[in-house]
């Protein structure tokens, strides 16, 4: 089995999990993470929209229709 080290003053169980979540998740930390992944989200939305339009154009071209 593994060796577990309990930090001094740390609580275990559900109380420990709740206290770590309430002290670890802050609005500054949350918005910092969101601001880092926001460019990726914008690129993915643009890619999805372009892919949808491209599929529609290719589907219409195969039937001899011009749908845009």
C-alpha cells in the first residue's frame, strides 16, 4: 500500500474536502482560468460554424443545388 502524510491541522473526510473547496476556489482564480481558455473557446466556436457551413455547401453541391 501507499504511505499517506497528513498535514498538521488538516482535516479528513467530507469536512476537509469542503474546506479545501471553499478556500481554494476564488472568483479571481476562476476568472483567471476562464480568461486563459477563452481564446480556445472562440476558435472552437468559429471552427464549428465554418464546418457547419462547409457541410451544407458540400451537401447542396452533391445534389446540384446552391445553398449557402
